[in-house]
């Protein structure tokens, strides 16, 4: 009978997958990472295998760079194939959900197939919060840490249930009225939150009319949206959380659009605006989406004690 070798070497090409590996206790297995991997901070000493071809200047300029690259059929990222082969991972964690977000699956599989032995390539493509929890299970199975993954999922599910119950309680107290939220995932052009984000808003007791979640799942991918469509959703609350941008850069993007007429019109009916670190939160489909849900519950219903300590956000003076 052939014994199964334990997994000792894992490469993650996706920040959310790295967080999943670490939260189940597998940080010691990580031998290589994505250039955006920065959480937990203790993994930043691992070799970097990917690079980004675009350069951030402003949201509008990045949109131009991305659109041009995709139009020409070019990847937005680089992969150090020599280093990947040198690291000799047994498992590679990656994704096939968004070519704008990380290295594409085809490139990873092409390199993996040439390696000897060829690593197991685990592809994560979450569309909802439930999918993210299932992804944690997938990672646990791939690295032979199924029980640790199961325990982690149970803990996260308990937090989700508690936050969701509070959100529903507040909706019931409000006579069934949900706070209308506009979540801006990219400022110029406008991309409202997609996939799991509208779902989280709904679970917290809000609504996201510009891109509502589908029953039992997320809202589908974020799409470019005209300003008048956003205005028609008549949000009472606005969250600015540009994908991939830290809190300081997110604030700068909010400042850049603050003199646009659509923003001024939006603010006429808006009660509050929050700026959130779009690199760490919401746009990274890992275990900290539960933190995001708890933030939403605390912020939407003005219960700051429910917001996780250290959650990277700030009020924005509209």
C-alpha cells in the first residue's frame, strides 16, 4: 500500500487563498506568495512569484491601462516561472474568477504541467460568502488539514449567524425597512459592488438596489454603471471601497470625485459616507469577509461597538 506524502510546500498566487491557508494553521507550509499578499504580516518574508504590469496613478488611468491590455489580449500580471519551479510546491493555490484581480489560471496550469512532479493546482472561484467558506474547506483538503478547516468554518459560521440575526432584528424594529446602500468598488468609471458584497449588505440589514444580490447567492460580477443609474438607487448610505486600494488611496479617490456633479447630486440624499480599505476588505474573498459583515452591521445601524477592532475604515466628510 502506497502511503500519502504529507504536504509541506504550498505556493499561493492569491491573497485570499493565503489568508485561508493561514487561518487554518497552515502558514508554515507557505513557501511562495503573490505580490499583493500582505496578511497576516508574518508571511511577507516569503518569495514573491507574481508582478503587476499596471501602475496605479488614478482610478480613471488604471481603467484605461486595464482596458487597453485586455483589448490586446495581454495578461495584467507576470509569473516568475523559474522561481515557481525552484520552489517545487506540492500545492498551488490560484483563481479563475477575475483576470483583472490575479494571474490567470491558464498561465499557472501551463507551468504546473511542465513541472516534475506536477503540483496540485487548486482553483478558487467564489461568487458568494458561502462559496468562500467552501473554499476554506477546499484548501484544507488540499493541504491535508481537513479538521482544522472544519473548525475554522464552524467558528466563522457562528459569527455570520450572530451578525445576520442582529441585522434582521434591526430591520424588524424598523418595520421591515432596510437602509439603501451604494457600495462603490471603483470610482472612475463607476463600478458598484458585485458578487458577495451586495449579499453581505443584505445580510447586515441593508439593501443594494443598484446591484442587488440574487436569492441565496451574490449579485454577479461588478459592471460599469452610468451615474444616473447609481443616482436612481437613491442611497441613504455610501461606502467607497476601491478594489486594491489602501485607505489613504481610497480617500484620495473619493476626493477626486467629490467635485463631480453626479457625486454632488448623490450626496443630497445621503446621510453618511464611509471610506474603507479596498485592498484588505470586501474585495478580497477570504475569511475576513466575516469582519466586513460585522462592520456593515455596526456601521449601517450606528452601533460602533459591533465593528471589529482595527477594521480599516473612516468617516468621510461629504
